[in-house]
C-alpha cells in the first residue's frame, strides 16, 4: 500500500473562489497528503465559469484529470460523487479526521451548522463534527448577512475554524497567485503542515 504523510478531505462548493480550492489541492499534493476530493453540483459551475475548465463528471475520470493536472501520485487524489453515501468520508468509521471546505458557500455553511446533509460535502462535514475532528471552512462572501454570522458563530462554538478568504497585503502581492498563496499558507498552518507558500509577517524574502 502506498504511504502518504496523512489523509484529509477537501470539499469545493458553489461560492466564488474556486482557485483557492485548486491551489490548496496542489499544495496538499506537494506536501505528500492523500486527498479525498468532493464537489457540490454548484462548484462544477463555478469551476467552469471562473477557471474556464470543464472537468469530467465521472469521479474516476475526474481523479485521473486532477492527478495529471497536479502531478499527484496514483491514488493520491480520491474523488467521490456528490451522492456517494457509501464512500469512506460518509462514515465515522472510514473518514479522515480532518476536512477543509474551500471555498465554502453560505448554503453549505448553513447546512453544516444545522446538521442538514443533502450532499456528500455536507455529510462529510457532519461526520467530522460528530467525530470531534478538525474542520476548516473558508467562506468567500461579502457582506456577511446576520444569518451567515450566526451560523459561523454556532460552528465556531463547536470547534470549527472559520477562515474567510481575506488575503493580507503586507507582503505586497503583485499577482493573483500571490493572493491565493497567502490564504493557502494560512490554511496549511492551521492544518499543521509546514510550508513556505507565502511570505510571513516580519520575515524577509
């Protein structure tokens, strides 16, 4: 069996900011982690709109596509269909103990906060909560409504890390890639994964 540095779940939903999720996927692959990759139906539309990419619908074909795109090892990226309730991430007995949803839509945020699971992204997050695992949500919305804020507070009180996609500018970014890498670096920090994805405060290049 191939050995990886760890295993986690990465979900993409229908919020704007698909590039954050794909950039994070690349970083996790380079760090040697196995990634259970999930997408909502809305996320596929966002990928097509923002990244101008049409990804295969079938999980195995998408896994092959992402493996080639991100130069991953065989079996390093496992893709599961949005309604695959028999996948490992749907059960506490088989799911990784860590999950990131990047980007996280307001609807996904609400579903997780209230225990409503209509797709595998939401179910996987529900599993993380019940198993007392680590869940990081990266909402990309502005402004936040009162409902958004209440849902984020509820989840934070459950131990969820809320990391809005709000990159800093103290490193004087000169490209969109540097803004993406800023957020990826912060997410990796909270996952406990060593990285130099972005310049840190008080540090020289």
